[in-house]
C-alpha cells in the first residue's frame, strides 16, 4: 500500500497525535496537528469505552 501524501511529497506523520502527550510514531519530533491526520485527545484514550477486553 502506498501513502498518497508520501507520493505527493506532503510533509506529514503516519502516527496519531494524542493531545499534548505526544505522537505514537517513534521518532516524531514535530507535534503540530497540521502534520497529523489522526488527532485524539488524551482523555478519549483513558475513557473506559475505549478499553478492549482480551481473551484469557
């Protein structure tokens, strides 16, 4: 699979920006929301509705 933004030479990040906590992409240093098509607030991640149970 090819990233359209990579092919077009658009400056972007493949990680998810989690509020002011940082980015999920290792090595990402530019935490601008403009570079991250995926942005969520940290409170959304901590919400119980986002917890997924795993089989034991």
